[in-house]
């Protein structure tokens, strides 16, 4: 599939998204979930865009995942079924949560859930639910091996789930986890350990007559291997809508699957072995590649041998290997760059350009910078 041809006056640096590739990526993930009877609740932190979220719902997603309450407030324009995969700690977040819960309760199919790993976090949400006069769902977060958030032991999880199920303002919705430590083609033992970490909690809860409607995992790198953990009935991948150089490096996407790319202009060619782009850390972010940290800050599509070796705020330094004898760019040339981590790149843009049916439309990054 050919990439996009832009008009000569298109501004750089800018983020350009190809709708045809987006739809292909969405169909692929939705088809996988339908085949394996998994609910798809995509994480919108990647695109932060209401139109993109609506696209996901149109393809069959059953609700949306967000990172913060502020993002949920924006994404309520795309779906009334929202899951905040992050504890709401602090008065500002809880005030927003209370308001959002009331708004969603008035919509058809409206429901709100939030992930927690402590009774203190759950208590704040229970108080907000009481003030709102509507119940709020709780997903208890399990640490299945990534060691970021989540209850550490089965007993801690059981105690928290039991407490949540007894609170009038809360509805125990199930269990969530983030298996970020499991990479593509992980060993059968890794998947067995992942399964067992959840199954031990589910079995004990059912023995206590506590229903576990949802068991939610996910992460784009292993999303399409989720059937290897049959206890899951929901996944929450995010990056799959656009993909990035990390996903290509992990082998779960091709360059052609990368639906979001930065167009940048060569502003300087100081030496034969180096050129400078007008896109730096304020465009790409300073995230390194997850497979090879020394491979640079993204991939220049037209010059795959080159390395984005250093970023300043507004400068992207690209170098060729010592023995390189191929073509080189000139000042004024425009080049496509696939960022390492598209989620952070998107959050650095005020707008992006959607290419659809031969037309370019500038759209806002609706949930940009919503950290509360």
C-alpha cells in the first residue's frame, strides 16, 4: 500500500494518520477478538481522539479504556461505557469522577468503572459514588508479573475484592492486569504463570460466591496471543490502531501497518554523514526503542540505514553508517519518520492530519495533556 503524497505547502513537522491503514488495523484486532470470543475495550491513550474512538466503536469495540478521569470526560463523547485503568486519587480527580458518573448514568448503556489496587483508593471512589447517587464499577488490579501496580498476593486481592463487593456505592466488575512483562512468542511457562496468577484469585472468589464478570488483560505486543490465557474475556490494547517502531521491532507489525507518521523537513546537512530534521524531542519524545535502546529515536522510512541518533528540542540529528554509499537527502527534502512510541508522540501534538479518500483534514488531539 503506497504511503500518502502531501501538498507542497503542508507544514512540518506534523503528525499524519492514514485512515485506510487505521481501519485495516482495527479490523484485524476486532476479527481476532471475535474469533476468540474476547471483548475488545481499546485503550484510547494512543490516539486521544474522539473520532478515532468512534471508529473503534464502529468496528465492534465494546466500550473504551482511558488512563485518567480527564480523558474519560473527553471520550464520553464516543462511548458511554468507560473504564479508567488508573486509580483516582485526590480531590480533583474524585470531583471529576463524581460528575462523570452522573452524566454517564443518564445515558443509554452508560456505565463507569475504574481500576484500583488498594482499599484507600476504592474508598475515595465509594465516597464519590455516594455523592453522585449512582454506583461506580471497580476492577481490582492484579500484579501478574510486570511489578508496576496491582495487588501483590492472592490474599490481598481476595480481601480487596470482598471489601468492594460489600460497599453500597460500588459494583465489583472483575479483575484487571497489565502483562507488560510478557513479550511476543513468550514461553508456554510464562503464559501458564500469567494464567495461574489470575486463576488463583478467580477460583477463591467463586468459592466465596463472588461473581467475576470481567477478567481484563491486554497490551498490543501480545494482544493477538491472548487466547493463550483462556481465563481472559476482555483485552485493552492501545497502540494497535496506529502501531509504531516499537511494534515493528517486536515483530507484531510491519512498516506498512504504521498508520501514523511524522513528516519532517531536512533543515541542514552539515556533513556528508549527517543531516538535521526540523523535528526533535518536542515532536517524537525522547523514548528509545524497546528492543534496542541504541537504535535511535525512530525510523526514517526513506533512509532505513540511517539512525536518528540524537534529539534536541527542535532538532533531529540523523547519521549514516561509516560505509554508507547510497543516496543522501538535501536541504528542503521532506521525509517520513515512524516514531518509536506513538502514544507519547501523539500527546505532544495539538493536532494531527487525517488522510482519507484523498483528502487531508486537520483534527484536534482531543485528550492531549489531560493528566488529572
